[in-house]
C-alpha cells in the first residue's frame, strides 16, 4: 500500500517511483496506490476505488471509471469540480 508516495516530488522522482510500481505490478504484486493526481491514476490504475467523504462511491475498472463514471461524485471530480 502506497499512500501518496509521489506527493511533492519532482517529475523525475515521480517517474522513478511510477516505474517501480509498474515493475512490481507486472511481476504479479497487487499494488494499492492512493493518489489525487488524475494523470497518475490514468497511467497506473487497472482498477479504481473512488472515495468521497470517507465513503466508497465507486469500484470499477479504470477504463470504465475514466470513460463513464457511475457515481455523481466521481463524475463531478473528473470534471474538476470541488466536492464538499
């Protein structure tokens, strides 16, 4: 489990961490990666568990999540709106 492992890192360090995560996943390790960075989630995710206000709103394949989110909260987040 990695909780925001690239927060406040420069792009080169972020790329290095992402490479390690992808290598681990390709070797068969299931990685739980917490991020608020949509670009990073798109690059790394196979599945998405989306939470808002401490509750799980959606669990789905990454491609489906980014193309057609099922929850209102996820849709709003993906459109760049602030969720309160």
